[in-house]
C-alpha cells in the first residue's frame, strides 16, 4: 500500500514536470511576442530574448492606425461570422444525412464531398478568381464568404458525420414517438447533441479563415472590405520590417481568437461529456 | 443566451449581405485611381493622402488611393484588376518586377513620350532601370540603393585594422577579427534570394566590369552561363568561406539574424544589398561602410543597386483620363510633394530631384563613391528561375555537393528549361507584333 | 400502419438528398468546378497574365522530367508519415494530462491550444530565432546542459532541416490534436474502466486494451487531418521556416506548386503538378480511410 502511495506521488510529480515542459513550450512564445511588441525597433534586434527596457506602448496605437485595424476587424468579424453561419447549418445537415439516413448514392456523395480535403486550396485560387469574376461576385463579401464556405465543406462534413455516427441509434426513434417530423427531430433532438462537432468546426475552420490571406487578396478589391490578414501586408517589407509594431498588430488580431476559443472550449467540454453520459 | 447569440449572428449576416455589393455609381468629378501594394513605411499612407488632398484642392481632380497586398504581389493584383475590368490609372510597381515580369506581359503602358517633359525631374541615371528595349515603362518613386559592406568601427579601431580594399586585405583582417572572437562577416545565407547578390560583385570583376553586357549575352543565347567568368565568380564567392571571411553562421542566418548578429556586435562586418542601417539604428557603436574589395587585378569595384520602388501606368488605363493622370504625375514629382512621400523611406539617394536626404554620416560616401558606378542588380534582369538557380548552386558548391562547373551548368539548364517550358524570350520587345505595341501605346 | 411506414421511408429518402443539397451545390461550384478549370489550365501554356496557349499534355511531360518536383513529392511523403505520428502521439500525451483531475489541468488545456491561433508570421520569426546558430535558444540551451555534440545547423543541414520544420508544425498543432483526443477520452464510458478495475488490470493494460481501441475514431480523424494537411496544407510553415531550402531538402509538393504558379508565373505547369498531387492524395487518403475505419458503424 505504501508502495502504491509512493507511486502515486511520483506519478503526480512526473505529470507536473511534463506539464511544465509543455507550458514552457506554449507560454514562452506568447510572452516573447508580447514583450517583442513593446520594444523599440533596434532593441528588438539587440535584445532578442529579454524583457523590453522601456516598454513602448505606443507601438499598439501605431499598429492600429497604420494597418487601419478598426475597419478590418469589423470586416473580418462579418466575413468569418457569415461564413460560419452558412457553413455550420449546411455541414450539420449533410453530416447528419450521411451518417444516419439511408438513401441511394449516399456513399458516393460522401466520397465526393470528402475529395475536398485532398485538394490544396492555394491551387484553386486562380480558377476560383475566374469563377467568382464570372458570377459577378468579385469585390463583395458574399463572394468571399461563399468561396470560404464551399472550400471548407469537406472537413466540416467529415467532423459532423463522425459525431453523428457516434450517437446512439435510439435517438430518432424517440423523436418519432414524440411525433416530430424528420427535420424537426433533427433540429430539436439530434443537433443539440452535436455541439462538440460544431465547436470543432468553429474553432478549426473559423480560425483558418480568420487568418486567410491568399483568397482574400484575390477576391477583395477595395479598402472598405479588406480583412485583417490583408492589413498585415503593410508590415511585409523585405528589408525593413518593423517587428515590434507588426507584433503589436498581430497580438491585437490574435486576441479575439483566443477569447473565442476560451469561451468555446468550455461548451466543447460540456457538450462532449453530456453526450457521453446520455449515451 | 443562445437565442441572443443567434439573433446577433443573423443580423450580422443580413447586414453583411446588404453592405456587400457596394455601390458602383458613376463618379461625378474626374478621378485618378492609384493602385498599389499596402504602404510599407511609417507615415507613408498619410503622406499620400495629404498629397492627394492638395492635388484635389488645386485641380478639382479626385485621387482614389487603393492599397492592397504585398509589394511582390503587384503583378498578380494588376492582372486580376485587368481581368475584372477595374479602373486603374496608376500602379506602384518595383523596377525588378517591371523588368522580370510585368513589362513583357503587356500590362504596362509605354510612357516614353508621356514622360518626356519630366525627365529632368529625376536624378542622374535613375530612369535607366525602368527603360527596357529603349522604351520607358515606369519611373522611380522611392528610395534607391547599392550594395556594400557595413563594418563596426569600434571593433576595427580596437583591433587596429582598416577597411580593406583588396581581397587579400579582407582575408587578413578577417583572421584578426576571428582571432579576437568575433564572426568576421555575417550574411543572410538562409534567405534564398540573396546568394546571387554576392555573385554579382564577383561577376562584375571577373568580366572586367561588363556584367550587364555579359548578362544580356547569356540571356539572348550568345553566351553560356558555364563560361570561365561565371565559374570564376562562383569560386570567388566560395573562397569567402574557404578563407574564413564568411563562416557557417551565415548559412543559417536570415535578414533579421544578420542584423541582430551585427547590432549585438557578434559580427564585425555585414554584407548587404542596400542601405538598411542608419547610424541611429546602432547606438552602441560607430558604423562604417566600405566597397566590395578588388578580387581581380585590373577591375574596379562595382556596386549593384537601383531605385527599386516605382510607379507605372497600366496598359488598360482609360486613355481619355490620361491628361488627369499626367497632371497628378507632375504633381507627385514636385520636390515638396516628393519630399512628403519619399521622405518616409528615409531616402539616401536623390531619386527625384529636390528631396531631402536622411542625415547619416555614410550617405555622402555612398553618393560620391558608389552610386555613379552602380549598375542594376542582375536579378532584375534575370528571369526569376535563373536567380533561383544561382541562389541554389552557390550554397551547394560551398557545401561541396557540387563543383562550380556543375553549378553553372545547372544555371544554364534552368534558362534553357524555361525557354522550353514557357517560351521565355529575353528580348521580347524585338518580337512584339504591331497589335502588341498598339495595346501599350497611349 | 404499413402505408404510413412506406410513406415515411420514401419521404425520408428524399429528405436525405435535401439535407445534402446545399453542401453539394457550393462544393461543386467552388471546389470541383475550379478543379476542372485548373485541369484545363494545365493543358495550356499560361503565365497568369497573357492569353492562354494550348499545349496539350506537354506540361505533364515537363513535370515528370523535373527533379525538383519528385524531390518535393518524396519530402511530402516523409512529412505525411512523420507529422501525423508525432502530432497524434504528442496530442494524446497532452490530452492525457488534460483529463487528469489535478490542479492546473484546465489552465494547461487553455494554454496548449494558443500556438494554434498564432499567425505563421510570428511562428516563422520565433523559430527562426530559436534555431539560429549564433544566438538561438536551442543551441544555447544545448551548450548550457553540456550537450555540445548535439548542436546542429537546424535549418541549414539538409539531413535534418525537414524534421526541424515538422517539429514546428507539431508544436503549433499539438493543442488542436490534444483537444480532439480529449473529446475522445471523455467519451469513453467509465464503466469499461470500472469493469477492468474489478478484473485487476493495471494502468498500462487499461490504456492498451480500453483507451486506445475506444479512441479509434479520434485516431482516424487525427490521422486523416494531419496526413492530408501534410499533403495540401503545409505551405505556410515551409514558407516561413526555410522557403524550401537548403537544396530543396524541405521543399514539399504544395510549396513547389505555389512557387511555380506565383513566383515563376507558370500556371500551366503548376496546375499539372497539382493535378498529379490531387491524384496521389486521393489514392493515399482513401486507402487510409479503408484501412483505419474498420466498420461503418451506421450503415
């Protein structure tokens, strides 16, 4: 018994050491980015790893103003928001159908939609531009959002289908006894259980498009519609990158993502454990 | 809570759909649209806005400024603008891009005649990099540069050494520096596109200061890249490593690392392709510059450089609006306006006459000794693939994975490959048809 | 009763199609149509600016005789084998810490995910400094612990540069995979462990016989994501870390494609490369799905 307690303590210590190791790996870069954003330009090079001697908080003001972050924040919010609003219902429906309904050609549809995770989005950029131009949707948020949604289907559908498959078979039957329609049963009973899948999509696809540059640069043609990553281009000079100011801008652009993640991940965990208990 | 979130999201979507299309009503007053990469220097965007406002006050012509993307994405943005039928009157585009990509695509207007009245507004030789096949495709508007070596005067004084003029002297002082525990010279070897820069300097001397002529011969097929001069130049760069001037530190160092190693006084010298450090950037020591040393007897040290940032007129620009466009060009070239915008670049060369140069002890040396004999960077003239090949082979020869002969043959093969695959022709202007020229003539 | 059932079935059949329709439409317009357009471009000589010139299958010939592309494909396969294994192993390790009922595990979970939100610009600069030979953290650390013989040119030595890049990718993604695994771990019914406890099974045995098999679907997801990511989604990390060098040792297929298209303006050849890549990935992806998903639970 004593041996058991000893092993338990050792295990704890081991866990904490492991945790400390990973924490250094993740926290130090954050600290480094924040301290870098407060240095002067020459200090950034002469004092790479240390704390700033004299914190330059005005870097944040300069970055905000120089990259025009206010407008771009709003644009990024609108773009990513509408993107998710289209993507989530669409993928939930498709994922549900492909997981739990039986109809002819289901497998073909599934494999067809899955093709997308094997296609590099960067390669599609030029052809996509031509198509959006043909549709007259160039330089509009709608065009960008539709492109984002179309090209994010595969992953989301895959995730959603996985979660729907893992739910117990008895759910629909219960709904039918309730007398719900097919769609009603899906929305009221099944969908709430798929929150983990939805949140995974929000975090993964939402984040990918929050940072997306290539397609945004092709499809958006006027300053009023530019998203955050396009704003970062104003720091992208080959020789004289002002790292502190750029880091300040990036810190501000990343902050909301981290906040959303913090909010989401609670729901995520809750959703998962609830699903498991009920199953 | 969920319901509120849902409502908010829906409103957001509805609003975004409403605001999405953007109104496209006809402009009432005359407009000049300037398209360009996102402004990169502090205060530059504001300077442009001020100049645009002043111009509108004087002439009643509105200037629309559209900044987007990175400097090297301008060709792509220009092409998409053309495909989408956008109205663009002026585009900011660098000399390197004009030479290697844009002019040959026919996306730029031949502005030789339009610019004739304003040629005297530019510094001596500044329009050369924008002249291809005898025609002018753009004009410089920004800073200019030339490559050289920075050195740490304090370290040099402490060790009792002088900046070298010959290769032997450079080897000598490098030994002294490295014995004192410093890296003699640092270079951005990890940045793939800078190896060719060292090659230029050696090549200028192995060709007895005919680098441009020999490069033209190479690109038009009159000369192979595996000629003795090229091989000798590659070997000269390699000997920088063999003789301990450059060390393996440079192989793993990018532009930032190079600056940091120099500013932290870990390296005593830093080879650079442009004027990127001012004395004010390094408060800890005194900054000096010297030219590339003489490596071939009888040749002189020749810098490479040129005014990289410029402005051009797209070939698809509205011909009826050219008058307004040229009025704005004239306005931009007035010293007081040029000073407002180019001043943000901390200029070291008088690209547009009348601008104030940055106050730095090394600027005078640059302008008096180096700029007069500077020729354009060869990678502005080479197609991108050739530059990439040169940048690949030099570290490979240094690492011993190939010989200089094999390396230069690989560069020759790269040129032949794009001739085969993309129909690359260096002197495209000689094979343009009448209708090609018509498209780019105002 | 029977009639009602048939009716429901048929409506349910149509219902399936309705549910898939929006996704099918958008997917076809914005993925499949551009894909075919890209294939069409691959049959032309095109710089992306001027008008296209038909040249049949020539671009494919050019790709086949281009040693850089084959080197890049080889690197891609190495990447696609090493990075999924590492990402999932590290992801599982951090997930196992996430679910421990110990002080700080929630904080830990929050922090681990943060690198995933970082923009690649920051990642590139940060690891450029860490790997730097002169004042990099890594070599200084190795010197400090007296392991000088381990010091390398992490990004300049062609033998290890690719692995240095993969490590950065693993670092960035460990939180994401950790969260995936945590979801999987939490979904394992506790009674399985209770039953095993009664049988007197040890921790390792439980992990091997209960945890891992129960994580099957998470593993499939994690592997599929990491592997397809290695094929089509690692442009950014390679671009900021090494730009494909030294000597193409870190050049992956998507990087070759992007440089051919946007730096060398050779759209035809780039699209030929991507057609070849898509075929490769499709084959590998489907084989992997077939092997790893043992049963279609809900057929």
